[in-house]
């Protein structure tokens, strides 16, 4: 029968006392894998803080804006996956521009129709908004999965639709 001693079991006794206590129990083959620690709080042995090893049960969607940034920094420091939280952080910033995009697209499409101007511009704006949201969902999903950087996933549809909106606005018939 073989016994393997670890740090927690016999850490209060010295090495010789551990071997003597175990031999009294009848074990003959003893494997001793305990590190010798000079002090209880020796920084050469224990380099990580206990908070580093905690499980992250916090969802980025449930946190206030500034706390998401802190969550991303904590996850990076702990070496845990942080891409999804970072994508959510950038998405919160880029989502504030969506109303501006819808306004620019609506204004630029208003002068393109000769009959049923109100109805047609409303439908065109609605179609453009749907295309924007689908594009945004796809790029955010790809950013969360790590196919490209979260900043690009959040801001790519915004930049594309701002350019399209200003191009349509420039060529609008008013």
C-alpha cells in the first residue's frame, strides 16, 4: 500500500514527524510531495490572490455601463475569457448611435418617392432599420465567438450605415 502526503493533511507537523506518524499507521512506501513553505504568507510560493480563482457568474448584460469595463479588466487579469463581455461593452457604446442612423436614412429616403410619400418612406426606413439590426446581430455574434475583434463587431454596421445614409442624403431629391 502506498500513501501520498499533500500540503493540507500534515502541514502542521515537521517532515520527520510526518514520516514517523505515517509509519506507525503501517504504511511502508511513502511518497512525499509537500513543498516547504517558510512563512504562511510567503509571496514566493503564493503569487495569486484568491479572487483570481473565483468563478465569474456575473453576466455583462446585467451590469451598469462602467461596471462592464471593470468586469472586462478583471477577466483579462484573471486569464479568463473576456471577449463576450468586451463585445457587450462596445455594443453599448455603438447602440447609442442607432437613432441617428435611422433619422439619416429616413430623411434621405423621404424625397425618393412621388406617390404615397409618407407610406413609402416609412416602409423604406423600416426595411433599412431591419437590415441594420440583422447586420448588427450577425457582426455581434461573430465578435462574441471571436471571429474578429469586438470593437469591429459593434461598430462595423454603424460605420457602414452612416456612410450609406450620408450617400443617400447627398443624392436625395429635395
